[in-house]
């Protein structure tokens, strides 16, 4: 029987955990292996952003090496959404942003870099792999 429902066609993995940093340290996601999936969706979630000046930039990278030694910026045509619209700023308290990947490379990662941050910068990034082409999962919390 083919798996066609949404629940069984996705996998959820941690990108980076909730981070509260009072400086401009970049948050770099885990390298996501998208083998057997059509695409990847990074969900960038914020808490209360207490610094009134902070902005951020997002960078989505792709490659075929499992360590991303061949990392290159993802072309706009291979994204769902844009990096600019996925980058939180000081007024985005308790907001969820999304940035998707539909390219052909096996590995991807997201880097989110705050700028002008002197307060709390609570940001997390769960990752959803979609269009799965493997059997249903047996666990709700570890879908590997």
C-alpha cells in the first residue's frame, strides 16, 4: 500500500535548538541529509526579541559532501520563499518564518546571523523534510 498521507510523508529533525544569545553569534543548523525526500522546510521560530535594534540575515547552503565542504549558496530558483523574508528582526516577537529548499543537492543547512544584538535573541529552527519516498515511520519522535 502506497503512503500518500501527509503524516507519513514527512520527517521532522532539529535544525538548531532554542538559542538565547546576547551577541551577534550566528546560529548554524545541523547539516540536513535530504536523501529520499523531495525537499526541506526550515521553520525559524522566535520568542520575545528584547533588543530594539537587532536584525538578522539568513543563508541557505547546499552541497553533495556530507560535511558540506563543498557548500554553496542556494540559488533563488531552488528556494521556496526568500532568505530576506525568513530573517527575523527586532519587531518579530513570537513569530514563525519558513524557508524551503527544492534543489538537487543532497545536503543543506541554514545559518541565521543576528546583527546589532545586545539583548535576548531566542530563536529555534526545527526542520521538516517532505515528499518522503520510504515506508511509514514507527515512532512519532525519531523518524529515522
